[in-house]
C-alpha cells in the first residue's frame, strides 16, 4: 500500500488511518508546491491532483472517505468498519461521509460569515449539522458505543482542526470526542511522522 502524502495537508487523516490499521505501507511524497504539481502520473492516482492519494496494487484513489473505507474493509479484524450486511453499516457510511459532505461546507460558511440556505443546501446549515452530530454521540463514547471506527476518526479529525481555527464551536461533547481520539496511540504516531516531515521543509 502507498499513501501519497505531504505534511500539513489533509493527507494527515489518511496517515492516521494507516497507523490505526498497523499494516505495512509506504509514504510517497507529493510536493504540492512544486511547479509541475499535479503531474500526469499523480493524476492517475487522484484525478483531482489533491492529497491524499492512495494505491494498493492496481487500485488507486483519492478522497479521504474512500481511502478510509477501503483500508477499513481490507482489514476487517481492526473493527474500523461494520461488515457489509451488518445493520450498522448504513449509519456508519452516513457518518463516514458526513465530514466531507456536511461538516466542510458548514465550517466554510461559518468562517466566511455566509448566510446558509438550509432548505436547499444538501448540508443544511451549521446548527442543524452540529446538533445532529452531537446527538449521534449520545450515549457514546463513540458513534457505535465502545467500538472506534473510521467514521469516528474522520469526524474527530475535523473537530480537532475546526476547533483549533474557530470554525467549530468548542462544545463539551466535541472537546471530549477530539481529546479521546487524539489520545489514541495511532494518532500520536501519525503526529510524530507529521512533525518529523514538516521539520524537513
């Protein structure tokens, strides 16, 4: 498996996921500041030319949710995704897609001070999205009780980032989710890799 990565980018979430599964992988560095980025060869990995990118043999993809889902399904013993046929699978997929489809847009609207069109926008609005997310974590500790999944990882990654930069309110529930997720050994290992690579820039 290959993770296409550059420090201080959204590729960190996929890096964290690779550390969660604990299986061998290689980091392939993609300098997003290079004059020839995105190269044609990298577009064959991620057609958008964005990070992260992921490759496993003949399988290649971009999009964080897709990478997380692929890796979770490839290593079912990790418990990072309910199996196909598990009645929790549908809700898991909903929350796995939630950061990209809903959290990102409402965070952007909040940061820019844009007025939401809650009846027409697929993501609704900030209050609706964050209230739904907060409710989903009751009674907790994770979306599916004691089992930490790739959906928790992706949500926590957004909460951690969004609260740092004022795009998400520091609700007690969100602070707790982010704190527990970032205390995981895999997050700490990914952070060490990130710090080491960022220091080279």
